[in-house]
């Protein structure tokens, strides 16, 4: 929801309660099992309020009592913890070469992680068939979660490219899609009227996952898996712009008109094609084994491969400097395949980042490597539904 | 103040009251004089709450009763309006060629607008002397406002370049300053312990002014007065990054290492030097007359001047595309000298913006021209203190 300056909303006591429910949930999310007394002491809420709030949350099966109180404030043995038994959230990740489905319960524990080979590129089967495959996978993941007795809080699909807030994929060069109403098609195919279905850019969702897993509130996640895209979190919130079309750094051309773009110079697929010249381009349906081969050759000291990695790092660093000059992140996270190759890419990238940023020391930006793996965007899609609950929007009854 | 995810603040009834005070103030800011009944009807607050809130605001001299009720709800003749008589806010703008001071009262009416010639560039008198001149002007503006019986809510100084949240100018190439603790020096020199003094980037403050004067919550303001810098407002808030070092688009190089930067290619001073080759560079202490001369020559159809303007527009459009691809603004506002030359710059800039943005139609970005003049940043500095009150932080007693 967008707030415009001329149209502020009055606060009422429902807001106060929602805010305080959020305070309790986020305290437990950050600190693990805690007693009511320790929640009150840490949050500044009084004990009666904490009892009332936690009572509602237990009734809704978002919290449970546990014997595992780790501290001495309050009666021993009556700690509260997030309850993973009643709710789950699902993230799907669509790439040109594979589909990923991931589900977590409300406590954040992973319930499933599935990969499916997929031929979703521009030369593939086209959006119609691809959407059916995505819908089928979503359906199977939702069924599995429900068989375990959990209500699905929501499902978010991560795709590369430009995605409107409505869930229409406006343009996805890696998938060859334009104007695909993915959310509408999925909702129609899933036939579960109450289910919250969303579609969003994969880099933005990966940034949300990084933020939730201990990331800094000013972080930018960079993926080179399909072009080069960035997910920009600023002051703890994902930068959405007016229509959601943010983070397209791969589009930048570093030379005169017609020059190669940053995606051409610093993307992972161009790197693989250069580092493995004998590689059959047609066989590039899954980048992961090729990236592993590049890493193996680099480890063995292959000079051409090392030069290709260094070049990729230099160009990437120039792109990261654009980000540092414009949005001044505290942390830049190299994601997915970049993470697997970081040992060779990062030094050159860090040096070019510093050289091309106006502020000393790259404006304080630390260049780090994601530990969330190739499914960070799927994870971000799932946890975005936990975030909604954590900010005080409790789930409706099934 | 930064909110991190792990440390949410509980809500209490003080927050509710502050939020509702803000709702009333912002309703009156947006809609002009209104009766209590009409405020209640428009905001959803009940009448007793509105009476209590407006009572406090009248007591604090932020509102006054007026006979000029424009609507028929409630007793005729008892409308409330923002009261400009008790408080004022001051903005100062530091450029290489001049100082500007501007003050507004709490109702937003301009109380003073002063310009002073200034030799603040790298070849000028250096930060020590320059800071004294800024402090003297601030002192005079504050005295004038106080002589009129108004309490100064705060004073913000706008400078080009990188400014830390603490008010230290980390690096200002146009002024030749680095690590100047402008806020500390000013506060020491003004000797008014209670006075809220701040320093911020000029493009960011100009964006705040645009937002307040009817701007879209996703707007980017671009200035070419000293290098090329952008103030980025997203979802109604100024993008600050981790240290405030945002919007440095002039730093981008559009070619290989060593190539000219966007500031070299699209800045106003390089344009003037190219369009007016006989112009003595040493006389460029004030760009405004030179910009007027360029406009006069363009109006007379001078082909070299028209070509220089078109070139500037093309390069600027490439820079704006970086912004559109990364932050997806709804509106891009060409500020200060660009506004005076927009007739010739804007068509080429709009065309390059669209051509270089991945999203169709530049992601919806409309390219517009500022109407706030050369002192938009000073205005932004002043109104930022009104914004604080409008969000519910009422002024302390003098």
C-alpha cells in the first residue's frame, strides 16, 4: 500500500494492537524462545499487555508454550516460541533452466525444497506451457504442505525481469516473456480463492531473504544468473519504485551506443561461454555444472579462465559502483553463481567498486558473498508471507 | 532514526496521539482552512478527538481559528487554519557562486529570500572563510525571523556533494571541501543551544521541496548546477542510503576508464563553456547570466548553441536512464539551470531516456521541469523542519 503525503491515515487502537503483536512476534523471531516476563522487560510493554497479546497469538497457533526457557526471568519452564505447526508459506523461483519450489513453516524451518529441470528460455516452450509447469509445481507444493496439516499463508513466484505489482510479468528477457499475467494464470489454475498469490522480481525477493537472515537494512543483492539484476533494500524496505521496475543494472552500457551492456560484460552465462570455449551453447540448459567446471579450472590455475574471471570481476565492480554512487548500500551481496565464483571475482570487483565510487571506501559498502545458495529468491518469496504476519497482519481463518 | 528489523518499537498512546496530530496538520496542509466537523468527516477521527487535538494545536499556536470556512459542514465561520505567526524555519543553500537564505513560516508562506555573491569554489577563499560567511547569513536570517516574533524551528544548510548525517561535508568537489564539520562549526558560531541545525545534500533537499509542493511520492530531482546530482524520493521518503551518500549520477563514466563523466558531458558549466566559447572562464562566478545568454542565443537559432544543448540533452537522457532502470521514478524533475534551458534540452533527454530504459515508456517516468527556481534546495532545507512538525513532533517551548 502506498502512502501519499496528502492522505495520512489516523491511528486507532486496532493499529496499536497490531503494532504490539508485531513487536512480540519480531522479538521472538530475533531472540528465540523467551518468557513472558523477558518479553515485557525487553520490549517495554507491560506484563498484562504481553499476556493478552501472547494469549491471542497462542490461540491463533502462531506461538506455543515450550519448556525450553533459556533465561531466568519469570517462572522457569514457561517460555514461548514461534509455532511452526499450523502455517506455511511457499516460494517458487522461475529461471530459464529450472524451477525451484521451497516451503517454510511459520517458525522459519524449511519444509521442502524441490528442483525441476525446465526449458523456459526464449527458445523454449513459450509462456503457456511454462506457466502450466509452474502451476503444477505450485499445486504439488501446496498439497504437500496441507497434507502435513498446515494452512498456506501465501505463495510468491520469483522471476527475472520487470514484474508489475499486479503480478504481470511486463518483460523478462531471460525467459522471453512479455505481458504475461502470471499471477492471474496461476490463481486461475490453483483454484484456491483465499490463497494469497504474488509474483515479483527474483533479485528483490533474494534481497528480502538476505535481510531476514541477518542482513543489514541497507543491502543490495546482485544476481548474474539471468542478465545482471539488483535487489535494493534501503532502510529495511525493498525499493519498489513507482511500478516495481527497479534494479536493472545489467542494462547499463559502459561505452557509446551499441556497446556491450553490463550484462554482456559481467553476466555469468557470457563468462561461462568465454571460460569454456569448447562448451556447446545448446547444452547450457543448466548453468550450475558449467559454473562448477569454471571453478575447477580456476582452482587448477588455468590462465585463460582466471583472466575471464578477473575481467568479469572488473566489469561487475564498475556496475556495483553505479549502485554505490546512487543508493549507497552498507552491504553488497554477491548472489547465486557469483557466490560460487567469488574467490576469483571478488578482488577485482572490490577494487573497481572503490575506484569508481565518489565517496571514499566505496561509501562504506562492504562486498560480501551470499550463503543462501541458488534458491535465495524462492526463500525470499516464502518469507515475504511470514513478514506480513510479523508486521501484525495475522492470518485469516482457513 | 533507523529502524532495524530486530528492534521494533512498541506502540503506546503517545504514538497514537502524535499520529493523530499529524493527521490533522497534514489534512489542513493539503486542504486549507477546514471546520472541525469537516476534519472529522475527512479523516475518520471522531469529533471529540478532533476537538481535543485541535485544542492542543491552537494552544501551541500551530493552528488558529479563522472566519473563512469554505464549506458548509459545522457551524459557519469557525474554520481552522495553519498559524504562521509563531514559528518559522530557515534554509540556506551553498553553491560555488552564491549563498541563498530563505525562511518560511509554519503556514508555508515565504518570509525572506536573500542572495549573496560568494566565492566558494575550490579556487576561492577556502572552507574557513566560507563557513564564516554562511554562519553570518544564518545569524542574520534567524535574527530577522525572531524580530518578527517567531521562534525558529530549525535551520538546514544545503550543499553539493557527500554530506554525512552528522552534518559533516565528507567531500564536495564543487566547493573543494573535504571533511568540513559544517554543522558543528555553524552550531558553535550561532551559539543558540536549542536550535536544530542540519546539513544535507542540495539535490535531496530540492527533492523534498518538490515533494511538498505537489510532487509525486516517487520523484527524482536532477540538478546540473554543480556537477550532476539527483535527489531520489521513493514511496514518499528521501533515499538516504547507509550514510547519506546517494544520487551521485554525475560520477558515471559513459565510456572506458578515463572517459569523461556524465557531469563533464551533461553538466551546466561545461555546456556554458561550449556554447559561449568567448566567455572568460574566470568570470564564471555566477552561472545565471551565462545561462540566460545561452537561452537568448538558442532562441535566436544559433546552430552551435542549439547543437551544444542537444548534446547536453542526449547525455543527460542517458544518465536519467540509469536512474529509471535502477529506481523507477514516476516523475523526473529537471531542476535549476536545466529548467531555464528545458525547451532545448528536454526533447533529446526524453528520447534517450526512453531508448536506454529496459521498461517500455521509460518505466512510466514523466520528464518534467521544476517551477521552484534556483533556490529549491534552500526551500527544501526550510520545509524539512515543517515536515517534522507535520509528522507529529511538536516544537518544544522556546
